[in-house]
C-alpha cells in the first residue's frame, strides 16, 4: 500500500487529478531511473514542480528539492523560503540557491541559464527532475518555430529529466488542490510582455478559435515530441560522422553536415548562426575558390587541402 501521508501532508484516497502525475512519474522511473533512487527536483513552488515533487516522493524516490531564488522580484526570498518549507512538509530535504542573473541574451534567457546552472550544481550528479508539462511542450514548439527552428523537449537527456511531458497543466493544478497544497502563482506568468505567456494566453486560444481544433496543445506537443526525437537522432548521427573532410561532409545530408559544422564553430568559441552555416555550406557544396568565411568572435572557417579548418583571422567580412 502506498503511504497515506507524505511528511506532514495527508494524502486523500485515489485523488483523480494526482493519478496522471503519479502514473507519469512511475512510467518515467521504470524507463530511466531506479526505484528508491536519490534525485534532485527543481522546485519553484508553482503547481507543476510541486505536483512533481509530491509524485516523486509517493513513488518512493529519495527527493531533494532545490529552490532557485533569482532575486528578480520583490519578496523573492520569501517565495523561495515558502517553497523550501513546503518541500520539508512533504518529507523531502530542501535547499535554496540564490543566483545573480545577467542580461546577456535577454532576461528570460539569462534567468534560465542561471537557474539550470544552479540546479545542476545542487544536483551533485543526481538525476535532475523538472516539472515541464504537455502545455510547456506545445508552447516550446511554437516559440522555437518563431525563431525558425521548431523544437521540443526530450523526457530525459544528459541527466535532466522531464517526467511530466505527457501531463496537462490542469492536472498538476488539480493535484495540488486535491492534496491541499497551495502553490505559488508567479505574477510574471500573467504578464503577456513575456513571449511564452503571450503564446499561452493569446496564441494557442486563437489557434483553437480560427482552426476549429478544440485543443491545439495536443497536436502541437506531438509535433514537438517528434521534433525532439528527430533532433536527437540527427545529433547522434553527427557525432558518429564528425569529420573535417570536405568530401566526407559532402556525402552527408545537409541536416547532419550542418550539425558537424556547428559543433566545429562552437568548440572554437563562436556562436552558431544561420548565415554562418549557409556560408560554410557553400564552401562545401558550391565551391568556386571562395575565401574564408567569418563566423564571429574573430574566427573564420576556411577550405584548404580538402578540409575545413576554423582559425582566428582579421580583416574578413563577418557572414552574420
């Protein structure tokens, strides 16, 4: 019999909204984790991460909650303290990590980078569980598509685990109500100045209205699932086929070739852009004796003796 209490929290019998959260956690554990395994859980105090933590504990995982205080809103310290106290009430251990958020790439991106850096440090090699849901998967697909690169999230990748990608946000919110837990409601989640909030509050409901698709989240999330799996397969292919030989690169599909070239550029210290990849693609597939291609950070990609090389050189026009 499962426990009827988690720490100091009473668990009602067979709560229907909590059931899909637990079922998802159980299936994820069977595939990627081990029963009773120590894990870290990223806990914001919101409904998704709170329901995830409760399910992890119910399913017997030894969960350590990690609360990240970004310091970006008044009272953020109190919010973090309440989330940590909730984790202790549920019977988990907990810690708060305070981070300094930079400005590079915009506040959302900088906060995300600081958050995951802190979470991974606190995990100390343990699997790190985060509470992304089916709704997040759909939003991610649309946001990535607006950047020209439709994408999704994998359930497990590099020690990062997303057990709730098949669970709807309505279920995590309902689960918290059933368990008598009061999750934090981030006021930024109501601010349509943030692109993700605008997609959630306006774009997806409009898609439902204009297309007649009653629930666009489901097909969008399915597309995101496929995009994530396809990207994973192409990344694996690119790692196996990695080469600087122009002849070998030319025999590969462009999607694989682009990943190999992108990895070369990243490892050399530059940012990968579409313009740079297109220019290097011409070095491989439309060779007319053109010179090196600037890819940023003072670096150029050149073709010489049948190979691509990334070197530092001045005075070459930047392909970006």
